[in-house]
């Protein structure tokens, strides 16, 4: 039996109880059980059971966690698995000093960004789609050229598109393995045979190997692609160490420029739109050609040499372009030392992680700190206050937008204004750059993302390793920043998260309901809008007014193109007959908005946290972006529906799982999908308006070349055209006014409902014929993720 030396020293300094077992019997097992402090009784906060393998301790919930014996033991060597492994594990290391903060993150979509089943299904569809494109050549109308779409090598690059945001550690570290193999000839294969191959060869394991297959009509081959992230820590999604190792977001303020290290193409393999050495310049206008090209980048830059510790603003060491630079670490070691992955970490209160816990590593990592990220407390030699680089504090929007604002990489055709521009999928940049605002400053009309999505909640942000009952002090950790020192040497009082007993939630609550806290997610959706219905009678005329207001600092229902909100007004008489409006009108107005913060279930806003965030109106009506639908001007408005073509479905060429009823002919896979474009509807007894960002593709439905192709809305990021964008701008209220003839009617009732459609791009809204509203049970059974989030009634 061997007891960890550091644990033994801790044990010898406290009251202990040893429980030894496994002696005799021809075999030997041993367990060392120690109580490391006489203060916590069994079951109390901080109570520990230590063995020679790990520590089991009681956390703030009253439950237990198991940790390695020390932070040093939780670290791992670099240079393992497929390539470099550069970041600490949230599961193995971070949580054991940050219990509550970790728990908010673990259930978030950041914590599930790689493992989320909806993402995984779309990611695997993406792989199938690009397998089917290998060898494709097609005419790009706006380029007037034929383009060879893909080779096996190009597929490997395209396959890493999604992980730049969903598993950025793996992308940055190169800890990814992609292979493409040929399974068999596809010329005569039918769908049944293809399904049998899928059953045999496809693997759906988000924590290990992913394998998909697709028939390819260009090569007459059935291809199999495998995709695997090597190290378990790199499968943690967007984890603690990764975000806090980001040094400098790019092209985010006036005067910034960005020099491309690589060519930029239309799509993964299309024509070149910007070449190596081209310089992009910052603009507050998202439709500016330079910014539109910059939005084609996302995720981290990759260095040519990880050991080059130069200024983070230096761009000569870039192997791959990205939206931000990362901390660079010497993974090879010097003088025979083994380097581990901890620190330095950047945060709103300075730089931490300068002293590594593992004694085989260098204890002082100051040389790794970006000199532009100044921190006077720890690095007095650095000049300046670092405010222009402290993206976790004053300029937090730049950090979030690195992934939450991007374009699809497909050029928008048509005219001087459209030709050659990339299609934007997320319009957050537009939403926060109204009037004189910019994407760096935190203003009343352009608040930083963290104000609403990282609210301050009561709790303990930091404690000693596996001891949630004990705080760090300067005596324990000489590198402790003043904000985390319970002695409060700078008299920060409640501004210190330790003294004030608060933390910023890392739940990042948003519109997705697939996280671990669906109740809070619905509350967050509800906090993003106001709605109302009012009805009054003038003689035999009923007048009904409805409102829907955006209370967020970005587009509503959100930046993601899959999200939709559907509103429906139904007016009935005493017999339940639905009435048809005799006139309709709509108008858009813009005023200041107040968002009431929502937080995770069971969490409480800290008393120093303002429960509301004001978003002042500052020119939102003037926002311009591809596909924008004109604001309402008081004219008549139409009811809306999701488009249908013939039987409500469209047959398209595609290989992804979203496409139903697939058939394979000469290696080409086709199937049917719902055409979910937003169109005018003739039935006004269920008066409906839909809010969303339409992304999709144009498909020819017959052999007539003169027939306009039909726009088919598809979920995900595969679009080549923005058809329309009907979302509400920040501060926008849409007011609809209806009149009804109610002569001879009694018991008139007006009901207005609001529905959130997480998978709204599919356009599937199951109606209860009896009421005209959503059949919630049927919708839930079909897993459509449509939820009623508002209901308002006026009865005369």
C-alpha cells in the first residue's frame, strides 16, 4: 500500500482515523481511510474520506463528489492522443475548487455543446452531406464558373467545421482524427441495402468514435467517414480552461485589422473570395464586405508553433485563421521537465493559474501571460491596465460573438449589394451595433451579453481543493488575487465574489431547452418578450389589439436560424364559432425595453444583482441585414403559415437523417422534407404570425429549366440564400389591430397565444382541430419541441 505523499502530510497534521483491510488470505488489497479535519462531522459540508486513490467529500448540496488526491493529480500530460492536449479538464480538475460554478456550467449548452443529441444528429448529417459531395462539380451562378466541390482531403477539413465552436479544445489542439474509406460500389444500391450498411457500420457515440456512411453519385461509391476526438477532456465541449485561456478576440473595435493567413472560399471547397495576405478592417456595419468576410471565420486561431510565446497580437505564427488567439504553451518541455496544462487563465479579475500545482512543472508561468492582458496585482512590470484586452470584463461581447456571430460561407447572389457577400446566419452583430454603439463597449443600448446570460447568483465561487467548507487565503496561495482573498485587502466588500458570496452563473441560459434545466430555459424564453391582447366593442364592431415586444439586446427569438416563435389569435362567440376579421393592420414601434433576469432552478439572484437589464432604443429600426423584412407601417397584414408544396412535402436530393422516405437511384439519395418557409395564409380565423430567420436551399422540382426553384427551409448551417428574416429587432414592438363584425353575437372571446419552436425550421405545428391552437400532447409525442410560452385572453 502506498499513500500519496501530499495526502500523508495533510493527514499527519490533523486528527485521523485509519481503516485498514485486505490483510492475509493469500491476496492483498488495501484501503486507507482518513478524516482530514476534525471540524466537519460525517455528512457535513467538507467532510472527507481519503483513500490512496481519491477523495470523497461532501459538497454544498449535501451530496458527495469524488476527486483526485490533489489538483496536481488531476492534471495530465500534454502531447497525448492524436495530437496536443492543452487544456485542463473541468470534470477532473476545475469542479473540485469551484463546485457551484461547475454545476451551473455542466448543465448548460456550453457543457453539452459536443454531447447534445440534437447537435450530434445534425453534425452527423453534416458529415453525410459532405461525403455525398466528394467529386461533385457544379456551376456557381454568381461566379459563372464550374467548381470541383471535394476530395477526400477536403472532406477532412470540412468535417472539422462544427468543432471549432462545439469542441474548440479538440480543434485547437489538433486532437481529431478523420478518415474516409470506400465501402462498395453504389451504382445499383437501393435504400434497403444502404440502410443495412448503416446498421452495420454507423457508430453514434459522442464520447468516442463517430462513423457515418453515405452513397455518392459522383463517384458511384458508398463512403464511410469516421470522426474521433482523442482525449476525454477535449470532449467536454466548451469547458472552463478553454474559455479562460482565450487571450485576444480579433477585429472587434475601431482601428483593428486582420490579415488572412489562408484563402477564404465560398463554402468549404468553392471559389476563393479572399486570398492569403488580404487585410480586413473593422466596421460597425455587419453588411460591410470586410466584416461579412470576417464572419466567415469562427473559433480559435491555430499557431504553427505552440512554443512561440510572442505577443498575442502577432499574426505571423498563424497556421489557421480564427476569431481569437489562445494562450500558447510549451508542450515539449525544457531541460527535461514535463509540462502540464494548468494556466495562465484570464478572467474578469485578472490572471490566475500562474503557479502550477504539479511539482514537476515550473511553478512560475508568468512568461506565458499575454503581456497585453495587464494585471497590476500579479505582474507590476506590465504597463497599462489591460482594459482594451480584458474581454471578460468591459468587452465581453467580443468573446461571445466569436462563436455566436458567423456567416454560412455561402455567397449571396444578386446585384451589387448581394453578389459575393457571405450569407449571415446569426445577426447578433447587427443587433448590438445600432446607432453609435459598437461591439466592444457595454452601453445601455448595447449591453454586454454577460449582463443577461451570466447573472450574479448567491453561492461560493472558490474554495480549497475538495474542501467546500474552507476558502483559500493568501497564506495558502500567495498568488491569490485580491478579489478572491476573504481578508478583502482592497476593501472591495460585496464587489468581491468571495466576500459577497456570489458567482456569475455559467448556465448561459438561452432559448435552447435541451440543456439540463428545461424549466429555467422556458423562463428565459419568457423573459425575452412581452405580449398582450386587448378587446373592446364599438357598436357592432369588435376591435382587438395584440402586441409582441422584443425585450432583449439581440434579435428575437434569437440568433440561431432554427429558432421560431409562432403567435396565433382566435376570436370566438358563445357557440364556439371562430370569427373572421373584416380588417387587419400592423405597425412596428421602437421604445426602451426592460428585461427581467431569469436564472437556474433553485438558484437565487445575489442581492447586489439588479434583477432587470434596460436596453435603450438607439436606432434599431435602421438595422439592415440580408433577408430583412420591412417593418410594419400601418398597412394591412396577412395571416401566415408554413409553406406546403402539393402534399406538404418536397422531394430533394440529400443524405441527412432529417430527410424522410429516402430512396437511392444510381448512387443518388433523395427524400421528402417539409417546406417550412413562412408564407401568407388565406385562413384568417386562426390569425397567425411567425418570427424566424429562414435559411435553406433552392431546389428544382421538375426538369423544366425555366421553372423557378423552390426555396426549402432546412435546419442547420447548410444554406445558400437568406429568403427572409422576420425576427423582431431589439426594442421592436409589433402591434396588430383587427376588426370583427359581432352583430348578434354574444360571449365573444379573444385568445392570443405565443409558442416557442426550438426546431422551428422544420415547420411542424400540430393543430388541435377543436381549438385551433397547438395540440401540445401530440406535439410532445412527436418530439417537435414546441412549447406554449404565453396565453392571453379578453372576454366581452
